[in-house]
C-alpha cells in the first residue's frame, strides 16, 4: 500500500512539474473562484439540496467552453510571456 501511495504521489508531482499544468491549475482556480469559494464556504443553515442548487446555477449561467478555454489561453499566454522574458535577459 505504501508503494502504491508513493507511485501516485510521484505521478502527481511529475505532472504538476510541467509549466503548463501549474499555470493552467492556477488560472482555472482564479477564473472559477466563485465555484471553488462556494464549494468550501456554505452556511450551516443550508441544506445539501440548496448547496447543489447554488453550484448548478453557477455552472448553468456561464458558457462551459469559456470556463475551461479562458484558463487554457491564460496558461499558454503566461508561458509564452515567461519564455520571452527569459530569452531577453
């Protein structure tokens, strides 16, 4: 079991070591901060049904392609900017 856990940890570390993965995850969280905030911050008075409704309403109000597409564009743009800055210096 310990070896299996180490394999998963190493795989996760290798995948997140790439510049695109890290930039994409950061851009995804920043762009969709309302969703992540509502996932971790609910009132105790809200029921499970009301929590699901809040999240589903958020997911319906915006274009699904934009929710993933903009973070991809931001990630590629930030990587290109970093490459340009590093090559000029």
